[in-house]
């Protein structure tokens, strides 16, 4: 990642969560040259993914990680660059 991209990322991470989500959605959409997917299909795909993840958690296969730990690790990586 270029220094400009890193600077933009650091700045974006200071935004409130809702604005970060909007920025992330716009960036992801800019990578997709295909026409928008059918919203019903997207919703069904997300439902399947959520169910898959929930099953992994309930079975003990995936224990997850506290958000505070993940956020600290990401911030540390960003400051190391």
C-alpha cells in the first residue's frame, strides 16, 4: 500500500462507524464492473453466510476474538508502516 493510501486509510479510520461503512461500500462498489446484484439474492447469500458462521460458533469450532483486541492489532499494524 502506498503512503498516500495509508494516509487515506488512517484518516478514514477516524470517521464515525456509519461514515466508514459508507466509504467502504463505495470503495467495494468501485471494484465491481458487473451490474448490481439482485438484492434478494444478496440478502439470501448473507443469510447463508451468517448461518454458517453462527453454526461454527455454536459448535465451538470458532471462538471469535474480542473487537478491542482486533482493533488494537489493526491500529498497531497501521502505525508500523
